[in-house]
């Protein structure tokens, strides 16, 4: 199996006037000078070119153009050149590269296959699910809490406030008692000991209030 030959057969070129002249020259030769297969292929190509010139419908013209009408396979040009080796044109010997000069390579138009509607619908459904999952992930931290979560947050917040108040009162009372008994054991009377306790309590009260307000 020759891959290079297969590519030559399906490589299309847009023929030049020299190529058309060479084809007309080969067809003008006698029966014994040209192989039957080459003559038949050239006549078929000329027929398609004639149909292309007469075609009016755009789609039909495009179909003929792709099939062969305004194009010719490299293999057929090569066979025409081989024929010219033994029966040259009137202008003399023509090399293959001279025969190909000015031709234009025609690339085939590949039509994308039609997509299965069921597959498209399934892909869209999967994409929608992924988008919804991604959205939920993004909004999970900013979504409003549920009733249970809201109640739990309120209870925790209230508990923190209550413990802060209890701690505040215990600290102030403890400071007052510390000042009172310290002064009492130092030999001061009740009034003086009470005054010293109040001073300690007020100082701690002001300090606690400062830090409490700063934290809130």
C-alpha cells in the first residue's frame, strides 16, 4: 500500500492555462498514442469543468468545484506530464515543475460533524449542575444562617456578655475587699479601711471599663 500515491490522488490543484493546454494537446493525440485510462480521465475532467461553467446554483457549483470542475488532481497532472515526455507540446519539452508553476493548492473543506442533541442536552445539564455547585460553594460563607444557627449565635453572644459582667463585678469587689482588709490589718479604723477599699475598687473599675470598651 503506497501512502504517497494515495496523497497524490487526493491532492487537488487549480489548473493554469498551461495545464489546460497540455490536456487539450494530449486529447488531440491519436488513439494509439494515449492510454485509454488517461484519455477517459481527461474527458471526465473536461466534462466536469463544462458542467461547472454552466452551473448557476451556488451549492451545485460549490459541489462541482470541490469534486473536480475547477480543480485537478496532482496524479492526473503527473500522468499528463508523463505523456508529454513522449509527445511534447509544440513549444518543446516542459518540465513537471514548469507545468505546476502557477497552480494553486486547494485544501479540502472539513465540515464539523453534527452534534448529538441528546449529548448536547446532557452536557448542558452537567454544566448547570457544576455552576450551581460552584455558586453554592462561593456563597456558603455569606449566606444567611438558619434559625438553629442564629439561636446558637445569640446564646453564645449572651453567654460571653454575662461572663464579662460577672468577671467585671468579681474583679471590682475583690479589689475593694483587698484594699479594705489590707488597710484594716495595717491598723486603720473601719472608715479609713473602707476608703482605701473604695480607692482600689474605683481604680480597678476604671481599668476594667477601659479594656472592656476597647475590646468591644
